[in-house]
């Protein structure tokens, strides 16, 4: 009996990648799903629980690949530039495809699958960009795009007789009507939302990342992950304050190991993180105090600890708008 061919499926948790897995599986391929986790994945934008339930139902085991500093450096210095925010979509796809290619070679698979739709995303999902991504990743002709393959040039997978081109769809553009219709036809009861899962496309977040790149040459991965949490204030080139916005963010900031903590005593208020020139520590304490409960002018006691120090300071609550000029981004 002839061995069934394998394909590596890049899955994001979105509808398009789920549909592509089903379509490729129906073509007779064994599918190996791969999800790539970056520091810029957003759990608020994309819930992976649906993806995990779907794969379990299909009897598929997902490979999760976590990337950090190497990927951040690609974001920092993209060869093909950015989209509307700080999203280096073409460079990102090349990086992801290279990861998929390594797994493809290890598993002796025939190629990779993606849920890409022609012209759905202006920068990375046009045919010219797709060709660049394939060439730079070493995957020319080895990529199956079931949703749009019918309007793209024939791949090596087609030429080798592994795929019937008549089974490839011809979806194009930003509308999701065809995908939703197909999902219902294929029996998908839960349909993921259309929001992307990449914070790099979100302008307020991109401002914080750009600020970090511009001011902190020695950034740590903790700095990167903290960009998802709190209000960020830039006091000088090397000095920064982060202020929690709610109970959950305060709990997250309390876990920090690389910053000095500023925590209110005897009143409700946010956890603050400080790092940099200590001549700005008084200003940092005033910023944290301005977000504490109480009337303007009331006394606020703060405990400052971490980085080899621990002491109390007292200040008065001032109007938070005084510190607006230091804000990198509220969101």
C-alpha cells in the first residue's frame, strides 16, 4: 500500500488555517500542525482553545514552537520593512516558513500548508510577496494554499501529481463570507473571530515597542513581555516607569525581577515598576501616587524595593495630567 504523504500545517488559530487543514486532510494528506508562539502573540485577540479542541477532534497533535530574541531582532531590523504599524509581515512569514521547512525536512513531508488568501492582507498576501517569501525560505513550489491555490501558479506539489488542482479554491480578498460558508459546509460549529493575533499590527502597542527599541539597547525579554501590561512612561532615554491599570496587571507587575517596585501603602493604588537614572525616582513615585485613591493633595506612602534597596517615601497625590507628557502609550 502506498504511503500517504505528509504536510506541515502552519496554524494560527484563525478560521483560514483551520479550513486549510480540513481541505488538505480531505485530499488524503497526513497533517502535522505547527503553531509558532512569539512575544507578540495576543491572547486577547486570539483564543487558541478552539484550535486545540479542533485538532484533538481531528486526532492531530500540534507542535508548539516558541521564539524569542531571534524573532525580536527580525522585528527590529526587517529586510522588507513594516506594515501600517511595526509589523514586518514579509520578514515574519519568511521566518515562520523557515521553521516549517526544518520540520518538513525532519518529518520527510512533501511541503507545508498555510491558510493564506490572496489579497487578504496587502503587504504579505499578494502573489508577488508570496513568491518572495517562498524563495527566501527555500520553499519554492512546496507551499499548499488550499483557499487560494486555484488562482495561483501551479506548484511543484501539483506538478508531481500530489494535488488535484481542481480541489483548490479561488478565494480572494478581505471578505470572510466564503470562508464562513465553507466552515458551515464542513461542519465547523465554532467559528473564530476575524481579529488577528499579532500585537505588532496594533498602533498603541507598536509605539511602546518603538520606544523600547529607540531607548534601550540592552533590552531583556522581560522588557518585551512587559509591553503588554500597564501604562508606560519614558522619563529619560534610559529611565522608564510602568504603572498597573487594574488588579490583574498589578499582580503581573509584582512578578518582575528586573525592575525596582513602587508599591503604595495604606491606600489602594497601582504597582509601579521603575528602572534607570535614580535621579528620576522621586518623579516616578509621584506618577504612581497620582493613580492612587484619594483626593488631590492627600499624603501617599510608598514602599520602594528591589535591585538591592528597600525604603519608604512619602509624597502627595498630584493631578495625573501633569505627567501626560511622559506617557508612551496608555493602552
